[in-house]
């Protein structure tokens, strides 16, 4: 049975994500901000698999090979 991690964001992390989204809207528009926010959310959700985190998540996380490398 694989371990499952409970992933909680600190208040500062929540604030950072909101600020990243606002900045992205201002610089690149709503669509890019939505895509980026979805990618970050999927990466955070993927962490729930804990040590079982594998490349299968890359099918969901279409934009972020380097981001996933940073998370692993």
C-alpha cells in the first residue's frame, strides 16, 4: 500500500499563489493565469501520492517538467 501525504499550504504560500495569479493576469492575461494556476494546483494535488509520485503525473501536468523536477 502506498503512502499518502496530507498537503497543506501555509498562509504565506496561499498569499504567494494569489499574488502570482494577479501578476500573471497583469502581464499575460486571464487565459495564461488560469493555465498557470491549474498547473500549480495539479502539481500540489500530485504531492498527495507522496513517495509514489511518478512521471504518470506528467500527463496531467502538461506544462511543467522542470516544475515537477523541482518538486521531487
